């Protein structure tokens, strides 16, 4: 019996479970704003988000996947290392989902890889250049999302004062749906690739995947198909506790501020994905909501923000 093959299949299944938890944990990224402002009925919002999660499969490449696969050097990154990292990330996702705390699935899996890699091979096992980029993104991506959302909110406030529009005007709700679709697309594009990177790493460790001369993996079509499917199913499952926190507890959202929040999130997520940088789509979305809340004059719930920063 080929125990290596069985181990690889089992870890790939665990990776897809992580992807599923990512979907229901991070469904709030785009769903929260449209649910809070009633731009879309709550029962339809997860399906709406999942559709655009999966649509990234047809458009986006594998830059983020290859970045995640390089967190631990390939001569150390065996099946056991990936298994340990996944157990850590899944445990964290379930815990934070249970208490309704928006936290980063991305940082959980990168942290899990670093911890397992250190245990397996010491400091030399880690690709610190990749890790430092992810750490920098922890600070930069929320700052970009917050700032862009705040500026967008100020522009929208000026528009609806000049044109005597309500904060919940139909035009804002329509644009909110378009921007929420973009956030969902970006969530799938960035986060599903993290699972693709994990799957590629374990397949390579088992000798079932080749590496190109430039050091990137030749990722077969079925890997992204499974990854995008798992995250979409997780999104449909929904994470209503986190949706409540993101949509209702950070600030009071209206259609205009919900639109501004989505614009901030889209800017950060698409920018990072284009550069092949794994970021926290949750932190980008939550920071955008906070930026829109501050700029709209509604303020933010400092306690919720403190909990997120602590997480």
C-alpha cells in the first residue's frame, strides 16, 4: 500500500477543509455591507458572493499560490509540515468563527507554515523574504483600505449633498452590489490561491508535481477547480456571527458608506493579488468599513477594533 500517496490525498482533503472554513469565515468580507444596508436580502447574499468567488477561477492566475508555497523551503516542506500548518489554521478559523471575531485566515495559514517549518528545520527552513512581505502586508493593506474608503466616503458625501441624494439612494445600493461583487471576486482570487499553494506544496513534497525552471509550480487545472469550489461552498454555508460583527458592530452602515467600504476593500485586495501578495481580505474589508464609518461621521466601535487588532 502506498502510504505516501494516501498521506498526500489526506492532506489535500484537509487543505480543502481549510478552504471551506475560509469561505464561511470570510463570507462577511462582501456580504456584510449589502446585508447591513439591505441592498440584498440576507438569504441571497451568500449565493451572490459565492458566484463571484468561483468566477475568479476563469480569470486569475497562480501568483499568490506560488508565493504561499514558498513560505517554507521545499527541501523541508514535507507532508507533515503542511499537515501541522493546516491543523493550526483550521483550529484558529473555527475558534474565531465561534466567537464571531473577524480575523485573518491568510495569516493563520502563513503562521501555521512558519511554526511547522521552524519545528521541522529551524530558522533556516523559512523563506524570510516571503514572510516579511506578508508581515508588511498586515500593516499596509488595512491602511490602504481604510484610507481609500475614507476618501471615497468624503467624495460620496459631497455628491449626495450637492445633488440632494439620500444616503440610501437606489443609485448607491446598485453600485454597492457591483462593488460587493468585486470584493467577492477578489476574495476568491486571493484566498483560494492560498489553498492552491498548500496543495501544490504537498504534491511537490510527495513527488506528484513538477517545478518549472523559474522556481514556480506547474499547477494543474484540477487544483484551482477544487480550491475555488471549496471556498465557494464555504461562502454559501455562511458565517453569520462574523457578518453581524462586520456589518453591524463596527459602525452604522448606510448604502453610501457601504459602497465606500467596498471600494476601499477592492483597491487593497486587487492590488495585492496583482502583485502576488497574500493578504488578509478580512482585515482589508473590516478596515474599509472602519474608514467609511469615520469619514461618514458615524464613528467606530473601538472595542471591536481592539479585538480585531489583538486577533
